[in-house]
C-alpha cells in the first residue's frame, strides 16, 4: 500500500478514539456556544467551524466569518476533509470543510497554557486534520492546548485565473488555502483563552505541505503577529520544492496557465462569465478535471501556493535578503529517507530515467548533480533519487531557514529523523517522509510496530516540542542538550535510536543544492 493510500484508509477510523467519551459543558466562542467531549484528563472539541463554508459565491474567495449561532453546538466529531482525489471513505469530504479541533488539559478558561496549531500535509492536494496520526490528545496531556485544522486543497484552494484576479480587490488569485490557515490562526487568537490557552503564545507547526505552509506563513505579511514560534517538519520556505516536483515552485505565471487549462477542461474557456461556469461545477467535477498528481515525476497540473505579491511576497528571495521573515524562533528538519516512499509506485527506474529526472530539476547543471548524487548502476537509481529529495527538498531548505534566522540573531534549531520503527512502511522505505509524526504526536500505532526504544524516543521528542512551545527553547530537564544554530555553527539533533548531535548533514550535497538555487545568492545567508 502506498503512503497516500494508507493515509486515506486511516480516515475511516478517525473518530474511534472519542467513542467512549462523554459530553462536556458548553464553552462560548465569538460565534456561539459549543459542547465537546470529556476524555481522561482532557476536553476535546472537534469540528468547530472557524470560517463560513466556501461554497457558491464564496468559492475561490478569502475565507469569511462563520454564521453565528445561539444554541450549544455539538462539536463531538471531526468535520469533513476538503475535497480531494481518491475520496475514500465516502461522505468524509465536503467543501464545507473549514473546521478545526481543540484538545485542552485546562479545566477552566484563563489557564494561559501554550498553544500548538498543526497544519496537515498532503502536497496541498490531499489530507485532513481528522487523520488518526494527528490526534492531539497525547500532546495536550503534556500541558499544551493542541489545535488541528483543515484548509482548502488542490484546485479549490489554489486556483489562479485572470477572472479571479479581476474580481479581487488585491488583483490576485490563488493562495486561498494559506488564507484559510491564517483565518484559523486568527480564530485561535480570538477564542483560545476559553480553552485555557494563551493567545500570545502560539506555536505553528506542520509536516510536508504543512511544513511548507509554516515556512510560507513566516514570509507572509498577513500572518504577522498570529504566532510566536514555528516548527517546520520536512518542507522549507521557498527553495527545495522544485527538487521534489518541477511544477511545485510557487511560480505565478505557471499557475495561471494551469488555471486556464482547468477552465478549459470544465467548459469555462471563452464563456461570457467563466467564473459562473466554474462555480456551477461540483467540487468533485473540479477535482477530477484537475487530475492532480503530486508524484515525483508529475509534469502537469499541481495546485499549490504562489508568490502573488499580497499573501506572499512576489520576490521571496528579496524578502528573505532584507530580513522580512517573521522574527520568531524556529525548529526545522527532515527525515533520512524523504524520497523513498514516493518511489513505491514507480517502475523502470534506470539511469536513463534518472538523467531525465536530474535535467528537470537542475537544468544545464544536471551533470554536476549526477556527480553529487551518483547512480553508477540502475540499481543505485532509487537511492540516488531518495537522496536528491532528502537533501534538495528538505535538508538544504531547513538549513537555509535556520541560517536565515540565525544570521539575524534569531534562535533556530535543526533536527533530523533517522529512527526506523517496525511499521510496514518503515521496513520498506526506511526513515521515510512522515515517519516522525508518530513520535511528535505520541500516537505509536500499531503498538506492536513500536518497541521500548520508540516509546522513549517519542517521550523525548514530545518533550523537546512542548518545551519549545512553552518557552521558545526545546531544551529542558532530562534531555540531551540541543544547541541552537549560530553563524558558522549548525549542529543537528539526530533522532535515531536515541537523540545525538551531529555537526552537519550532507554538507557537499547541500552546498551544491544551495549553489544552484533559483534564488539569487544575495538572498542566501
């Protein structure tokens, strides 16, 4: 089973953990009262609307406030995921998807607990906050209020089209999914105190596309003041995506061409009112027409954030060079085999196909890339591609972010996951993309796949993560010391069988990737 298929299959049991919970007394939000679930040592509120359903005339518009209600609203089950390919199980996906979930250990408001807001991954085209691996109960039991949220995905979340530009007061389109995340953060700022959380101590964290979201929110002028710390797991700010997929690089003109092609497929091309045609299509029709492919060899439509000059800077390199990333502490890193699981469905990975892969990522410098990431025989190709994705799309972007912050006197910590548990995926793909999730959330499932070493490692990881959320520094009692990066020194905490410090990761390959970045050298610290 592929990583994506496993992810979607897990949605079927997303609410099982709440099956034996009892109702909790209402709390009052700015939109109305809600009831939740009483769990052992916790309260959980699931499926809270943080924005109006983005349907009809609100499709492809910035998120709007939810309609208010007066009677207590049961928030005891996860809201549906946003429409996406391969929508299994049926009934768990809807455009009415802008909901979030809160787990809190606080018994009453005013607790001033640190808050952790999670952004899920899935290539900006898949995933949902209801996936069991994102269950926030174990993190909350460590004294933090944990929030997970949905946001619009794929063509419904990131469509760029000239007609949408024309109706926008900012003259741009796309990035609706990022605006949803900001709306969720703004909701947290307004409401989290009633759950015992501190609105002035919010940590934004995410993995994969969620990590890239965190990194982009660090660049967005619209998200300033909405979070105080950031954790980015496997996904950097502005570089690296092109080494995962050449159509995942934030280029607005490319995205506009994709939008026009989608409109043509839906019959809106040349229509007197193309937006009326597009908004009349069902969500399923839009998703199927997009035919999104987030695989390593995708060459066609792949909807994701763009640098639009409003939600994101038009020139991210210049923004970074001038120090316009939000001045917050960051933790960022990756896993040891980021590319391996993407290769599970690929056939005929020979040296000729590897050459094509390198040319699509490195252009005229592909031979240098082949020397940095060698594959001397066909059998070496999967490992070489795995290393390109690991270093190019993850290790170097993480180093880049840490350097950018540390060069301006801001705190930054680098990490790497190399522990290989006994899960089916890990036995096939090693320390694969997403292997860290079980340890961060403390959801070591299935339990027989994890041993005492894994349980102790998860305890330490959760301590580092919640310490960081609490104080802005991951270090604390009983943990191996983890020094922050500083100019000329970039230590990496490697979470293998036990945490251990490494001086650096793949320096030769990372330096090569940095040298061929599409952003100018002056943008690099």
